[in-house]
C-alpha cells in the first residue's frame, strides 16, 4: 500500500470514527466538526437593515449587546425550508423571546416583498419575517443554499452556521 492509499484509508477511518462517536453522544457530525475547527469566522457579521412583513425595519445590530439572534434564511419555493419551519416554530415556543431573537430572512429569487407578506399572512410564522430583496444579507452571510441557520451571539460573533438547526441550541445562546 503506497502513502496515498494509506492517507485515504486513514481519512476514511477518521470519518467513520467521528460519525460513530457523534451518533453515540447525540451530536450531529456538523456540530462535532464545528466544535473541533470552530465556525466560519468569529468576527462581527456585516449589519443589515431589512423590511419586515409587519411594516417595520429590522437592523441586526439592534440586538448586539442584548441577546443572541437565530437567522433562518429561507425561500417560499424551498420544500426543505417548509419542512423545517415547524421545528423553528417549536423552538420559538420553547425559548423565550428575551433569550433569543429569531429572524426569518427570505432570500428567494423572484419573491417580491408583497408575495412574502401574502405568504406570511397565509402561513404565519411566530417570529419576524424579513425580506432581502437586493440580496445584501445573502451576500454578507454567504448563503449558498437554504435553509441556512446562523446564530449570532449577543456580542455579534457568528457561533453557529449550518443547514440544520443545532442539536443543542442552548450551548450557542448562553
């Protein structure tokens, strides 16, 4: 067996070991890897100022120093976003608004603000729904697929980023 093959076998063994260990302790593989290597960037995220379907404007920086924020990037046309929406609603019921702000940021290409407002009226979500019409928040957070969950701690640092909710959100919002 040459060195290239040995490295491949070693990498495969490490991946299997991580999967077994994480399933045994109830953590997702992504949670484990993120805890080992850290999240992408721990600097302050770019601020945004977006319209909400309740006719207010929301700035991410308004929460800095007050409470953590879960950003839920989604689109109307996304079946996976629709499937996870009840989990996010349950999270809102479980964790008080004083402990965690949840902002659902619509990044759907082709969705108009009026369409998002109509969608929110027809399918209400128990948290603020924002519209990222020019894609500024999507670019700032490098959204490459939806749903995407980003947790910004109360100091403004990104502490979680994944396409699924964390298995233990409490450790990210303390």
